């Protein structure tokens, strides 16, 4: 197992470098020197309550000039629309690793929900990024009140230089820091709207069963502190209450609160057109007359509190239940990577399906799938 894990992780990187040389070499006049080669490789493992984990492999390559940037854009276009050797090999390696994990632990594991994307980012500097991921089912072992990572690494794993692995808590989970072995090189504890995570950098050879960490159920939202424990929300709430009470006192001294009629008072027959929205939100027809600054700021609506998944479902419903993935990226304004990962998780949950049609992914709600097209991932 030790040899397998070392080979599995390192081979993904080595094969990635070889595969990237292919597209550039196929271009007329291109040379190996102009082919993209990656300087950094990251593995991000997001652990979920049900014992599964999403493994994301991310390659980063600084792009020093416009020529390199354009070469990478050309490669990214091919990577995003075709089954490249890099992605094909990644799928095979993932299948081999989950099979080895099943043999080591006795739990039935599988690799599914594959995603892949390549793009150029500009923060903090121009960088070419390639991401591939898959959902590893039954990756963790159940433990008291949570799930534990470690037994799959029967004889430890090896990280080569310029590699790192991050173990990250998924929704509703937090790290039991007393369980962590060995001490991570970097960590986050849910501060700054991030989830608990720990990171190790290569070159590192882990002992048997390591890295090891237990994730337990967390009642706190992402960010580390709840409304009951964080002083900031209470301070904001106190200020808001003071403002509201002050407004009520002023309004009581000058007229009916929120424009509502007193008992026995006849309400106006019809509100002006300009006050229609204010009336619906609880303001009276005289609100604008009483308020020299104009109508009050609208309250937060339920639409503002929608989850990312709800936004995508509503977008699909508004477009007949089916859209191209690129249209979803444009409609949400999110990155290709975020949309790809989110759609894969929703497909894993059965919320929607993704079908490859030519160079485009077609995303459909149940009952709206294209009838004449089969997805290359139907067997997953």
C-alpha cells in the first residue's frame, strides 16, 4: 500500500506534466519549451458527514507574459471541451486508488462525480489553473460523533516537493484538533468565513495511518462563532435596535407609526402609485410625506437568502428545466470551477443531471433531460 499511495499521488503529477506537453506539441510550430508545465500541485480533500470526500487535484502555473497566457488559454479550451489524456488518466488513477482503499479497509468504495476545468486567474498574479476532482465514497471511518480520516492510508502516503494536501471540513463538520496526527504545517479554525482545515506540504513521508484527523458535528456556522458566542452580531443588533426605536419615537411624535391608521380612523381609499411597494412592505401611504429622505431601504427578502443550489434550480426552472453549463456560469457570475463543482455535487444528490452534448455540458432537472443524447458519464 505504501508503494501504491506514493505511486498514485506522484504519478498523477508526472503524467499531468507529460499530458500537458501534448496539446502544445500538436500546434504548428510549437515546441516542448512552450508547453505548459506546472510548478505547484495541491490536493484538497473535503470531508462530508456521510463519510464521502471530494478529492480535488489542482495544478498552478504562473504565466509570466502574454505569450504564455495565450498558450495556456488555448490548452484550457481543449481541456474543457475534450477528453484529454490528463483527465482520462486522472479518472483511471482515481478508480485504482478507491479500489486499493477498499482492499485496505474492507469498506466498499468508488470514484464518481468527476469534474474537470482549466482557466486563467489574475489573483494575486496571472496563473494558469487546472482542477480535476472526484467524489470518493466511504472514504472515512465512522467514529463517535463524527468521521475519521486515516485508515485508508494503511502505510502512510508520500508527498513530493512542490506538493501539498489539505484536509477540509465539509458542511456541519469541524476538526477535533486533539485527534490530528501529525501536527499540520498550516491550519484554519473556522475564522474569516472559512471551514476548519489542516494542510501539509511536501516533501513529506507520513507514518502508517497518517495523516489522521477526526471531523465531528459542528453547531457553529462557517466562520467559527455562532450568534450566541460572537460579540460582533450582538453589537450590530444593539445598534440596529437603537436606530429602530429612535425612528419609532420620532414617528410617534409626528404621526401614525408606519402610516397605520388609528382605531376608528378611516384609511385612505387608494394609495398613490409611487407608494405601492412601501405599502406592501408595511409602510403607510403617508410614509414618503413624513420621511424627507424618501422611502425606507427595502427589507432583506427571502430571495437574498437563497442557497447557491436554490439559485441554480430556480434558474433552470425559469429556462424550461434545461440549460448549457456555460449559460449558468454567465447567469450567476461565478467562476467555471465553482459552477462545475456545485453542479457535480447536485448531480450526486440527484437534484439534476449533466449530459455531454458535443463540446458542451447540458444541465437538466428531472424530467427535462434530452431524449436523444446519452452522457459519457451514465455508467458512473
